[in-house]
C-alpha cells in the first residue's frame, strides 16, 4: 500500500490573499501599460487597437505574476513541511 505524501500545513491564508491581490494588481497595471502602447502606436482612427493591447497586456501581466505567486506559495509550503 502506497504511503500518502503529506505536504504539511502549507502557507497561511494571508499569503494566498496577498498573492491573489498581487496577481490582480499586476493584471491591472499590465492592462494600463498595454493601453498606453496601443495609444502610442495609434495614428488617426484606431478602432479597437488600444482595447486589444489592453487585454493582451493585462493577460500577460497577470500570467507572469501568477507564475511567480505559485512558485512562492509552493516554496512556502515546502519550508513548512514536517521533517
């Protein structure tokens, strides 16, 4: 019979909430940067170029921050694992 792998108590709830807030904030900042890039590259009638740039920037920013948040939370869980 295989032994179950106990990961221990894991990170605190406040760490999860802080990571979530960081991902949301980074997504918003990425959307603002994307909108700015869309406006800079615009000449005349842009149509939906700034909106598309904003969506892409938000997705890229949130994805990058999400990867970092998952790595940090896994490291915190590993540090708290019983010996």
